[in-house]
């Protein structure tokens, strides 16, 4: 017995939702009543999607050796510099973001057109037009068109972001010019909500202060992500079907 069309459509929609959710839905089902699992410690360079950074490099400088000198070029103290400088070293990143934006705009547009066309004289053939079309057709006004269009668009953006955090990052690469590629990840779980902070970018060794810390605005190509997952985040997310409709519906 064939399935009713309504039931068949429901099954297709359910299968599509499951396919779109993939293993994410399976993980969520398995973790019902459980706190989100924290990630294990691993080498960032071995993670899926990791790519070594390649940037334009200056010409290598000619090193000048200074005989019988107790001071190393670039050192800030007589003893060994304790700041991070090699792959595997750790430094502190200070993230203090307090941004706000308030933008509004309005656009209005209107247009009207009126066109008419006739053939009063055309080698005497204009007299044949009523015979070809109908007797009510006039050669002096064959086509007449009018059109009108108007649009009114308004947009407002009000955004405020404030983040004040510190995270320890790992040097994953030393570029040929001495700049350092850093990457850090921090996870904090409170009850059933997991907050995750990740950062990566490129810094200059000279910008690391004497406390082995650096501020986020001195990080080139900075990628900072602060989010989370858990029961609260799950409630705030739209369902897969709603997200699919938002993409597909043109209105």
C-alpha cells in the first residue's frame, strides 16, 4: 500500500534533517543529560586543517659577530632572556576588547517610464496594418507602455562587544624573519555549559613585554574566537529545519 503524500513528505523532510545534522545530532543524542566533553591535549600542528604559515620575508640580515661581548643582540638583561622565543614556548595573551558600533542608513529609489510607438507613414504600407491586425488598430499608435517602480530600504546596526580575558598561547612556528606564529585554546566548563576561547596569529618577539605577555592588538592576522557549546547554547540555536528554510526560501 503506497504511503500518503503527506506522510511521504514528512519522512523525506526528516531524512533530510538527519542528513544535514550528520554526526552532530548523534553526538547530541548520546550526550543527553551529560556535560559537554572537553578536548584532550594535543599538538596543534597535528590537528586536521592545520597549515604552516607562510608570509613574505625580508632579505636575511648579515650577522655581525662581536668578539668578547657579554651582551647578546636584542637581549634585555645580562642573564638569559626568559621571554618566549622558540617553538613550544608559552606566553600570555591579554585580550581586552570594548567595541561598539551604531550605524543607520536609508535608501529611497523611484522610477517611472512612459513609451509609445507608431508608424504614421511607412512606404504606404501603414494602410495594411488594420487589415493584418484588426480594424481598431491605428498606425499612429501601435504600442504604448508605462511602468513605475519605487523602493524604500532602511537599515540599523547597533552592536556592542566587551571581552576581557587572558589566555596562554603556544609558539607553533618561528618564521625565517624571526616572527612567531602562536596558537592557544582555553576551555572552561561550568555545569553543563562549555566556554571555548581560541586565538592564533603572528607576533614580533620585540612586542613581548618583560612579563612574557603581549596584548592582542599587537597580533598580526589575529583570529580570536569566543564561543561555547552546551545546553544553553543549544536552546539559543535555531533548529536544523528552520536554518534550512532560511537558506532556501527567497522571501
